[in-house]
């Protein structure tokens, strides 16, 4: 080694690489044995509830296929030994089409009135920020707490003064009025979920309130509107009090009153009565099957934000 050079430093030994062990996951709590296999209490309750719902329907269908002389004998849960469609022929040949058409007219008119009024009312209740609109909304919802039986006498006098007695309008108007509070409540909860930024964006574009209602609020409130349609249709289809009080002749008679055709002075034609119930429930049940998802989704949004 020469005198003018420095000694080179020895290279330090590199530390040996140690394998990194993965950190063990945190210990999980042991779940109860019954949670892995499901909740048996809920399953048992569901089976019991299903039986409560299906057994009467089965008994009704079975009795509607039984002759009149065998309707009151034997076990109603036993299947009919000799099923027959005579009861359905009796119902269809006794003016069932007229009753069905009247009920359909009432249902469509009630739905149209309820939608035409409840949608703008709910929109104003959501978009208007003053105490008067809130007070009007609260007063309007008092209709939820007022039963129809409590005001049937004033309604009767009012309809008689308007010369609407014994007509379909005498059934349509009160039914729509009593379906309005719940419909407004559902639509207000749905319209509150619409973002405020969307309204502000349309307002900056120069959109009028009417345009925001029909081009923004209504398309985004399809779930609530479907709920209102089904609710109002059910109210009109199953209504009994108003047709009973406000109609008298056979002209404006609806399905619920048509059941009296099978009640005579000496007895009741039970198989024909149940057959008419089955036939009258098919249309509204089909509507429910088509829009059941929208109905459930709209009812879940009643509370709003």
C-alpha cells in the first residue's frame, strides 16, 4: 500500500432479511349457533302468519267450487269432492259486468282526482318555506285522524243539496277526499328526498315552478306516485260505507254492494257469495302484483329526511 492512499473501508455485512410474518387477524367472537342456521323464532312466526293468511283463502276458494247443498255440511278445509263452476256462472249471469264497470269507473276517477290534487299540494308543502304553508299542511293532515263514520251525516246533507245523491259522483268525491291526507303524506316524504341542488340548477336555467314540478319532481317521485295510485285504487275498490249511504238504485251500484244480491230473506247463497268475492278481488290483486315494489318503496319513504 502506497503512502498517498487511504485504506478502503471494509463493506459492512448486510443484515439478513427476515421474513415478515403476517399479523394475525383479530379474534372473532363466536356467534351463537342459532344465528348460523337462521332465527327459528322468526321462521316459526312467518309460518304461523302464512297459515293465518292462506287458510281463509283456501277455504274461500274451496267453498266457491262447492254446490249450495254441500256448503254447510262437512269440514270447510276439506277439498270439494265434486267441484263445480256453477257458482261462477251464477255470478257472471247476475249483472257482475255492470258492477265491475261501475267499480272501475269509481276507482279510475278517484285515482285521477287524488293524483291531480295531492301532487301539487305536496310540492308546495315541500318547496314553500313559510309558516303558513306548514300550518296548512298540518291542518290538511288532520283528515287522517277523522273517521268517515263521524262525518257521514253532514256529507249526506251536502250531497243531497248538490243533487248528487244516487250517482257515481256521490261515491267518487267523498272517497277521493278521504284518500287525500294519506296520499299527501306519502308524496311529501318522497319529494323531500329530491336534492335541493337539482332545484337550484333548474332555477338557474330559468325554469318555472311548473316546469320543475313536471320535469323534475314528478319523474323522481315515481315510487311515491305508484304508492298513491295503489292506495287510492284500494280505497275506491273496497269502499262500502259511501256506496251504501249515498246510492240506492241498481244503476250506480258497485261490487261491494252487489254482494247483497246473494243475501235473501231465507238464507245466504254462500258459494255464490264467495265466488263473487274471488272474482272481485282478481283485478285489484293483479294491480298490486304489478306495482308491489313501488308500493313498498314509497311507504318506506314516508318519513322523509
